[in-house]
C-alpha cells in the first residue's frame, strides 16, 4: 500500500520539525557559525 498525499505531507512536516530542533539546538553553541548552520538549513530545504 502506498502512502497518500496526507501521509507524505505529514512525513515532510515531521522532518522539518526535526531540522528546526537541530538548528535551534546548535545556535547557542559557541563556535557554530551562522554561515555553517545556514548552509545545512538550506540543504535541508533543498531536499524538500
């Protein structure tokens, strides 16, 4: 049985929530640059 549009949308929302949590967790760490974090955030967006 294949996933329907609602299932696919929910999976993408779950992945986006994981990415947001990761970004928010890394922001306060000294040494993690905005540019480096931004690059990885952009890569996550590009996958969608």
